[in-house]
C-alpha cells in the first residue's frame, strides 16, 4: 500500500526516482513537480498511508514519526550514491541477497519493467 501510494503520485506531484519500503521506514528520492512542494508531498504521502495502514490494522495510533530528513542532490555521484543507499537498504538489513529481490523497491520495480 505504501509503495502503491508512492507510485500513484509519480508524474502528478513529483517524479519518483528511487524508493524502498522497509518493515519500519521508507526512503524515497523524488523531484517535486511545480507547484507542489516537498513539504506538501511529504505530508500527503504520510497522511494517506497512515490512514490506510491504520484501517488495515484496525487501530488509530500514530503511524509515522513526525520528522523527516531531506537532502539536496548535489551532483551525479551524490545521486548515484543516494540511489545505491536506498536500494541496498534491504540487503544491509539482511532481508534479501540482491536489491532487485526486494519487491517493495525501485530496484525490483525497474528490473521487472525492463
């Protein structure tokens, strides 16, 4: 559901470049599409997914932490390192052997699409 939400906003509010949905957090790299702002996009993704997750779990608790961490991509090396960090997250967590094995990620999605 979280991955579907990220994909839903692609080419509408932002251009989604890379993502991974982990058991306890997500990472995603995107470029906002004007006039949408990073803050608006972040709020939209967290609000929708929190409400949907709480429905699925039959609860009303806070789902996401309040803060988020953002970064500007400075150059091609920084971009490549960021994508690698995102896509290798499940490998580092020992959830799979290859990044493209993790079905909740851009590595899997783009491999499947090619």
